[in-house]
C-alpha cells in the first residue's frame, strides 16, 4: 500500500543506515589501515570471527539501503525517461541483492575456527 | 499555447556556487563514485578470501598503477562523503544551521576531503 510518508521513510532510512556505516567505516577501515592483514590465514581468521562477520553482514544491509536510496534520488533528478530510470533502478536493486548473496557465500566459505 | 519566455542563465561561468553547494554536489558525486566502486571492492574481497593464491593476487593487484589511482579516488570519495554526511546529520540535530557556521563547516569538510586526497596520494605513491 502506497503511503504518503514514503519520502519521510526513505529520509529516515538514509540517516539510520548512515549512522551504522559511519561506525563501520571508521572501525573496519581503521583496522585495515592500521594493521593490514599480512596473509590469507590472518585475513580469513579475522573475517570469520562472529563479531566481524556479523558487522560485515549488517554493513551490507545498511549499504544496500543507503546506496539504493542515493541512486534513486540521483536518478529522479537526472534520468528523466521513465523506461531508462526503471531499468537502471531495477538493475541496481538486483545488483545490491546479488552482492548480499555473494557476500554471504564468501563468509560461509571460510572454515569456522580454521584460524585463530 | 506559446511558452512564456523564462529567465535563463546557462552560462555556468557566471553562476556563483556557495561553498555548501559545492559540498552538496561533491556529496552526490562521491556517493555515485562509491557505488561504482562496489563491484571492484567486492571482487577484491571475494578473491582475497578464496585462498592464499587469491590473497597474493589481490595484494599484487593493489600495487598496480590503475588500482592505486582507484584507491586514491575511493579514499577521497569515502572521506568527503563521510565528513559531509556527518555534517548533514549534525545539521539535522540543529547543530550548525546558522549561515556563517554552515559555511564554515562546509569549508572545513571540503578541505578535509582534499587533505585525505593528498594523504592518500602520498600513501599510495602517486
């Protein structure tokens, strides 16, 4: 059911996802910059930790929402032909969903407890 | 029905952009750039996790010229988008709404983005 506060909901979701992404980028990016993993074992061992894996999955969720609303806002301003805009937005939506599926597969492919 | 002539100014060089407008355009541009970088970043994540050989392939890839250029651009985009986003969140909380402070914070954000760009260019040897 289409509601008349859809714009407000997108506005709120954009800010909620932004707050999570700020924290994630600072912590995750900061960790990668300060102490880059030196080999595959260390890298996957870190990613497989339940806290890190959960944070990454949540970051994908926040990113999918945030990127979708952002691309939609830009498309509404600059992509006027309805068919082109629709195709673009459907492609972005499927791309973001596919990204989540691949990410889950990548994280699941790391053997649990393989490396400390 | 004849269209009424509207005032137009398509000569962009005569349009003066206030600093917050520059910040706003760069916020959009950096956001779009980050979306375009997602496939590249996702590919590196998948490859680096795939095995020791894939991890080394990504390390080698990141040492290449095009990848370092992309890293510097992504670093700027991420920094500008992050700083500008924090500024918008603070403005939503009624912090820094007043025009002088909004202009000052816009200058600060734009400059901080450029500072990260310079740092990243130094770090990745451009």
